[in-house]
């Protein structure tokens, strides 16, 4: 039973992460099409960056703690990248250069998005498998 | 080449004749003899007339008729026949027609004619009997030479002559000048050739002037002039004479006369005959291209589209826009524009102001383009078609005017916006977010001990006081002051007070502004208080011993004072920020960082506080000018960020001492305060369908993808933008660009300055190169390279610059490599002849040069911030400064300033007996040669003559020479007021001052690890040839 709950928990975590990343992407797209100004855009993005980093870290540790070391391993590159950005103090979006970096930032977040979707499918798969296992 | 045949047939008759000359083996002659007639008979239409020819005499000659009418003129062959033919003087003109046609050459029985027409040739057979008769005739016959004989014939004749020619006797003198003048390149060549193989065949007939000197290999085939076609250039590496000379010559491409143009190659070239790796580059460095005339604005486009805005406002890197993406990817140079929206216009060319009070500003409905000279009116004047998006718009009733028969509005002459490329519209209220702001000046002045000691405060206070009358925008101008050391001092200058009140805030963590309303006051109301403050400011802090600097908090406080209105914030900073938010630490003295991946971090702001502040300041329309005056490291990299993103400027005065640098600070501050400034501006560049501006470079912040926010702009700022093609293929024949700057003028009027330009779309890469604008390209390159140093190592930035130049030249070479045998020549378009030199100068400029030891970090950063904002002319002057010898000019009373000639920037031009002036637009360096006559030095320096020059200030003395020098310097300063050139004096051999003031700036010399001009060219040439 505990296993199922751990999968459920990770599922919601992943959904939350997805929402955060998609939100950032939306802000960037809005900026690109001139719906919002760079100040608002970057402050909105910067507001959710730390929550994203933290919840991702928690998720990774959670997988490790619950013994799903394979899933944890999948999370590690993402975590490493985030930590590296943070240590270099490059994790926040720079409002003055945002237009020059727009392309890069968008690509980066799209990669994150695909990574998360991949994890999401995996976790759904495991969740269903666990549910079926326990059912029998 | 059918033409060859006739030529060869002719040959036989000539050959026997030719043999007598031991010098000229028949083999070599052949080409000429053949080419002569051929050309003559065929292509009378394209015979260029040698410019030097005395045309007036033409009509007088008798032969002309016969020989010319049919298009023949005496060909060199005649000459050959001469010796054998004992010159029957009488035979003269009347040749038999038939014979004529068949053998144009031999039939010149007219010895007379022959010698005359080929005066020089005749020199060869000097000793021959025919000579005497010749001597009578020369007179009448000279004329035919220029006229009847196209240069082709002349050409061959001349070189083959070379050896004897020089010794030719007086009787041929008359014609000779002609030849000389028409072949400028020839003379030198001849003397060279003398010593070695005389038989070097003459160059290809068609090549005029300088081209003549590129020696063809002896074996090479006759360079027959193919009518109208190119004449292939011979590979330069001429085995014979040329190579041994190992010379690199610059062939000017200026054709002597217009008609020749069609025959000219349309590229310029340098022949590099040296073998790679040889010790002696063997280059005649004197003939290398140098921009000694300064910057030349491209004229072609202005002629093509006379309604374009002046190039001082907008310059495209190439005036021919590529028609497809594949074409633009082969153009390896940057594609873009340099925009200087408020450039100073000379008197009489001011931008006209248009006020559409009744109609509102006419703009395209869809793309928002402003009405401009390129829009077309249709439907009998009721509609207009936008030139950028080609949408049909309605003409508002009040703006309606009838069209005349040719479709032109009848009121055209009263509509500057339809005739001029640059206009200024008065903007109605829809263009205002708030009422137009008044000009606001806020001064934030460092009063810590080092500032007091340097004397900066006094100069600043005096200068501001003297400028109070000239601040733009009277009577609305507002002004305010704050000073800081470890605390922040505000000054209440309410008009009701007689003396300013000082308020000290020392809580740096939680800044608050006392009396926010009275800190920024109207200048005209509080004039007396402001003056009282400025008078007392220097003495107020005289005994201040505070060494700290609470710069960050002070900046925040200034922001809080100003954010209601915006305006200009002038920061005078003398100490590294050490307290409160935004404090910085010493960095940049770590030698080990250089050359590593972290090197670029030194050039980036250390604390994100500065970027955030810059963004906030821009948002509230505050522009920051930083005056950094420290003698120690002040982290310009961080401080400069403030100026970069707010449309400001960085002034850097290393080790400021009021006695030495005071004048410079005074002048530049005055300029900053009094020049016409545009406030709360935004700028957008629109361009036609299919192209898009993809990146922008300069001091500003982007507010949306294509909107530059410029809290303050003035005439000394230029911006660069790069263009990219969106569509794979452009279908329109013309692309239009429109720069629109919406701003508040100092008088309180909201205005839109619009510059419109058109450029043709081309499908030919060669045309793009032909129309390239070297100044704009270098300008854009320098911005890109400087930006690259922020994310990469210096070396990488230099290498990528070099690589792009090489790629561009390689692409250009490939264009011509097929049709022409290029051999070892380095070819480049005439328009880009200075590109390699400027590229070198850029690599040697302060932001990019060398490594750790070659320039201090602060100097690098401040130069970088300055260079990204410079207009084209100013930047080119900085890259390749003018270098002038003064002593002779000073000694000669009659000499005028205009007579001064710019010299190449190489130490070899320094003569120990001379006095030289180096002027890069930012400073003068006057170099005193070791053997300079003491008289001059005494006259200029007076008693300081023997003192250490570094500490001597050049001032006017009661001597004619001194006055003359000072007035000359003043004249140079007047030509561009944006910066004040401070005078540095240096004596030859005074190291290390001489080294860093002058020698390291002589870009053509080898210096440290970097190349000199010659080596640089060779290196580029070698890279171009690799896998070419």
C-alpha cells in the first residue's frame, strides 16, 4: 500500500513541477509576443524558479528514500543542472539581457518539460503496475 | 578567341624585325604585336584614351585619318620593322588600304608614324638610322599617339622598352610625358625591371595604370584584349623579375578614365609574391591601403536613392541587401545598420519639423510606418500605399492633395515628410504616457578623502555652476544634488531658503529620503540657492577624512528622489563602493585568471545589484552617466552596467588630478550638460517584409523584442542592429528601413524623429561586396567583439573577428578565382580595402588587446563601454588615429592646417628630428623627437623644456609657434566636440610613458605578441588561401 502512495505522491509532485515549468514558458512566450514587459515577465519567472528547484530536489530525494533508485537516477541530471546554475548564481532570469537570452531560456525549459513528461509517464506506469500488483 | 588569329598572321612580318633586338626575344613580343592590331581593328569603341594625352593636337595629324578611320593605329610592330626599314620619311601616311587591313602593322611604312606613335619604343633602336628622320616629325605626329592608338598598343610598347627607354634621348621627350602620366605605375616598375630581366613582356594591354606593373610570367599567353571582357590577370608570382623582387604592391584600382572602367577588374588586389615562411616578407609596406583620409561615407546609395536619410543617421553595412538566405549566409560580414538618430547636422541641414495638428500623424494602419518619401499615392490621391508592408491606406481628408499627370502630389514641395529622408513630427497626446517631463539633472558626488584630494569636487562644482545658464529646457529644468562618503548627504534647495540645508542619512540598510519634494528643485526658481551650494561645496568637505564609499545606498537614494520624473543622473565616483548594498571588492589584479575560462567574469558586473538597479532606473526613465576618477581599481565593469542599460555613458579618468585632467573633465562635463538631449525616448526600426532586425547592440535596454528604451539620448550615441532574413527569398526589388525615435525634447514637446532609407535587393554576392560600407562593418564588428569579451576570453574574441574577415575574403576570392588566375594575389573589394587594417586595429584596441598586462581592467571595461556607443566616424578615428608631423608646419609661417598630412601609424615614420601629433579623438599625444631642434621645444614649452614632460601642461605661451600649435589643436578639437582631447607630452626614449602612450598604439607595428600590419596581412592571406 505504501508503495502506491509513494507513486501517487510523486505523481502530484511531477504535476506541480510541470505546471511551474509551463508557467515559465508561458511568460517567455508572452514576452516574445510583446504581451507583457520584460520587468513583469522576469519577476514572474524568477518568483517560481526557487520553488521549482526545491521541489525537484525533494522529489529526487523522495525517490531515493522510498527505494526507487532508478527513478532517482533519472532525476539526477536535472538536479545537477539546477544546482550548478544555482551555485553560479545564474539561475535567475536577467531582465536586462532577457531578449538576447530568450531563445536559450525557452529551449532550456522545453528540455525540462520533456524530461518531466517522461518521468510522469514512468511514474504513472509504475503506479498502475503497483496498483494492479496490490489488487491481486 | 577568334581575335587571336589575325594577330598571329600579322606576326611574321614583324618577327624578322624583332630579332634585331637582343633584349626582346620574339617569343615575348608576339603577344604584343598580335594584340595591338587586333584590338585596334575590332574595338575602336572601347579604346580608352590615356588621360595624359594631349588631345587638342589630334586634329592636326595627317595620318590620323588614314590609320584611325579604320580603327587601326600603328601597332608596336611598326616599331620593330623600323630598324630594318631605313625609314623612308616620305612613305609616311598613304598606305594602301588593302594592305592596311590585312597587316595593319607592317604596312606602316611610315617610319615616321611608327616612331611617333610609339615614341618610347623607338627609343630602343636608338642607334638606328631611322632615328634622325624621326626627329623632324615628332611634332605633327605626336597627336596620333594618344588618339589613334588605344592604350593597348601603347602599353605593350612601353614596358618592352623599359631598359632603353630610360636612356632614350631627348628627341623623344615630347611624347614621353604622355606615357608616363598614363602609366603611373610604370615608372617604378621600369627601374626595377632594368636590373633584371628586361624582356619581361609588357602587361596585358588592357590594364591601365597601376595594373600595368603586375608582370605576367614570360610564358603566359598574350593577354589579348577580349573586347569588353575581362582580361585575366596573370598569376602574380612571376617567376622572373617579380619574384626576385618579392614585392607586394598595391594596385590602385582607380582607372584613369571612365571608358576603361568596363575593362577593369572590379576588385583590388595586393600581390604577395613571397613564399610563406620566407624570412623577408618583402612587402612594400608603403603601398598598403590605409585610411589616411579618414572615414568615407558611402555615396553610391545616396545617389541611387536621393531621398534617403543622410548616412550620418543611418549606415548599412552593405547597401545591397541579399535576396536570399543562402546569399546572406555567404556574406560572412555582419549584415546590419549603425544608427545615430540624433547626429549633429551641419548648419542648413537640420531636420525639418512637421506638425500635423489637424490630421494626426499619417501612419500605415497595419505596420505603423510613418509617412515618408517612398510611399506612393494612388487613386487620384485618395489612397497611399505603404512602402514597407504595401498596404493601401486612406488619405485623411485634411491631408488630401491632387496628383499631377505623373502621379505626384501637387503639394509635394510644401511637404518635407514626402521629400526628405529625415523629418521630425510633433507628436500629439496619444504619444504620451504622461505629460512630457522637464529636463532633470541630478548629481551624485563622491566626497570621500580621495575625491577631495584629487580636486575633483572643485572642478565639478565650478563646471556645473558655469553651465547653469546653458542647461537645456529653461525654465523647466530641474536640478538636485546629493553627496556621499560613508553616509549620504542631501541638500534642501527650496527656493524660499537662502542657504541650502544639508541633511545626513547614515542608516545605510534602510534608506529613506528626507523631504523628497525639495531635493529636486526647479533651477530657475532656486537659482540662488543652487549657486550658493555650488560655491560652498568644495570647501564643505575640505577636511573630510572619510575613506568609505556608500555608493550602493546613495544610488538607491538618488533613484528614490528621481523616480517621479526620470532624467539624467550624473555620478562622480572616486572610491570603490565599500559600504551597504552593492559593495564591491578588489578583483582584476589576479594574473592567473587571465587565459582561463573565468577570465570573462572579470568584465561582468560582480554584484547583480547593479543590473537590477540599471533595469529599475531605465524603467523610470533615468539615464546614468558615470564619471569614474579613481586612481585605484573601481570596478568599472560593475559601475558601467548602470550606464550601459540606461542609455548613458562612462567617462573614465584614471588617476585623476585636477591640475592635469581638470580641463578634460571640465570640457566633457560641459558637453554632457549642454548638448541637446532627448528625454524618455524609445526607438524602433521597422523594415520591409522578409527582413528583420534580430539583435541590437549599444547602450540601451530592450523593452520588447524590437523596442529600445533610451531614457536619454544625445548626438554622440550610436546604436547598432543586425539584420536577418526571415524569408528564404526576397521578392521585392527594394527594402526600406525606417528608424523612429519617439522622445521628449528639452523644450517639453513630444516628438518623433523619423529616418527613412531604401536599399536595393541584389542576387549577386559581388554586388554586396561592392556596396559594402567598411565603416559600418567595423563599427558593428567592434560591438560584437566587445560583447564577446563578456562571455569569452579576449583571445577568442580576437580570433573570431579574424576568422570572419578571413571567411569574407575567402568567399570574395572564390567569386573571382575561376575567371581570373589569381595566383598569389590577395584580392578584396575596393570598398573593403581597409577592413584588414581596421580589424587589426580593433584587435589592438584597448578592450581587446593582449592580455593581463596590456591594459588595466578598468581601462579595458571603460573603453569597451565607450566604444559600443560611438558613432562610426569617431570609432574609426579611435581605431586608426591620425598621426601628423608638426615641426615643419610650425616652422613655416605660411603652412595651413589643411596641408597637414596624416602618416601611417608606424614607428618607422617617427623621425628623431621631428615633432609629431597623435590624435585618436580622445587625447593628443605630442611626441618630441630626441634630435628635435631645441628651438622648437623652447618655443612650445618655455622653461619647462627640460622638465619631466609627463607633468608639464601644454599651454599657450607668448611665442608665435606656441600660439600656432594651440590654435591647431583647438581646430582639431572643434571638429568633434564629443570628447575633449587632452594633451600628453612625451619625449622620445622616455620609457615607459612613451611605450604606453604612443608606441603601443602604433597599430602597424609589431607589439608584444601581436602582429604588425604586414604580418597580419600575410597571415590573413595565408588563411584565405588555405583550402581556397
